[in-house]
C-alpha cells in the first residue's frame, strides 16, 4: 500500500487538499503550514485524488456528455455517467478510460454492511484494477456466476477480480465454485440443492448492489464469455436461433429484454434477470459502441439503475433509438 494512503497520513492528505482546493493556497504555503517539503505536499495532493478524497470535474460548455446523459436518463430511467473519450482511441484504450471513471463512481456508493454482487468479465476486470481504497465494515463481495468451463476452472481469472474488490473495500470475498454453464439443467438443479451452494445463493439474494458489464455477441472487443471457451458451436447456434443479443452474468436476453425460452439460461449459473431486478442498486458498465445491441437489450430488460458508458456509445444509443 502507498504510505500516503495509510490511515496515519489520511488527515494530512485531507488538510493539504482543503488548503489547496478550497483555500487556494500554494504548495509552498501549504508546505510551510504543515512543516514539510513541497514535494511531500505534491504527493499528499496526488494521494488525495487517487484515494477519492478529491474528485475533479471539468465543465466544458461544448461538452455533449450532460445532454446525452439527460436524454438516456429520461428514456430509460437510469442514473447515467457519460465518459468523454476521443473516438480515435481503440476499444482497449476506451475500456481503460471507462473503467477508471467507473471505479471512481462506484467507490462513494459502497457502504458498510453491504452485500455486493460482482460479475466476472473483461469490463469488470478492467474496473477492478482501478478501484480506490475505501474502508468498510462487515461488507461482502459475492461472485454472481460460476467461471469454470471444460478448458479451465476459471478460478484464477474470477478470483483476481473478486480479490481486488474485496481488498479495495476491506470486504469478505465469497467465490462461486461452479462452472459458468452446466452441461445439463438437471445437474444445476441438483447442485442448487447442496447446502454449500445454497449459502452463496442466499448471499446473492441479500445483495444491496450488483456490478456488471454487458456481454455482447458481436462486440469488437470480445466479451470473455464468448471468447474464453465457454460456448461451443451448438451453443452459439442456439443463441443465434433465439435472437440473443447479449448477456449479464452469463444470463442471455434478446433485444427487447426478454429471456423466456432461451434454453442456455436453464444451464447458466448467473442470477435470473428477475432476481437481478430485485437488487436495489445495479451498476452497469459498458465500453464500446459495438456493444450497442447488448446494451439496448439490458436496458429494455430493466437490469440497470446506474449506467456508466463512453460518449461514443451514448451517442450511438440515442441515435439508434431515434431511428436515425
């Protein structure tokens, strides 16, 4: 841990930030008042920003983000954070920018005694790497869906994401040691009757927050569920014939938000869409306009209360829905 983020330096960083940002003191003046060096003040201010004590907003009169956010908010009844990103960046670079903003947005929403469901995937992996430290008490991070397939247990990939969330918020981590999809629906039914699995399912039922990305069949930056060996050719054919556009936590849906009759969901280990809708706060993070179909399906299904997305995707969403 950076020593400037240690609790013993927390108040120093706070005082430096208040003097610099609220009282307009120079770093030299702050250094004299705190009886330290100018370089230490610079590090304190940097720590205050990275830990979330200070959040900087830039209001650009030419920025279309607020207008886009307002239109999406009115149309879908979600809180929206539009991340300004140059369209010249590739999808990996865009994802990193969106992930940073998502991490900064999620932190203030996390409280003590919370049960936070986290889905694994490319987007959440990126978000988890940018989480700022925030101490909570008696909070739990619970994995939303299994991660194993016939090539890998998925334990390392999923546990890295869960561990980063747990470390950031001083929370207990509960993994879900089952495959992403069972081979047979009957196997899932039997496993769901096991007490060890029921304990995780009961935690999921108590979720106060869920954090997830949207998997998309045709994204340029492939969703991990489609590129990581979780679906074979017959599975992909089923998705195609069922008009599936995307998934959340390996539960699939169509463009209109419906999921009835999609047989792969009977073998999926993610929470049903109806269960997910019961969670009070549901934070959806999406990066890349090629996920537009999956995003529209997720919004049609009412899966998100909060949406964090890049500006180009926000613009595509509004344009698509306007029929332009």
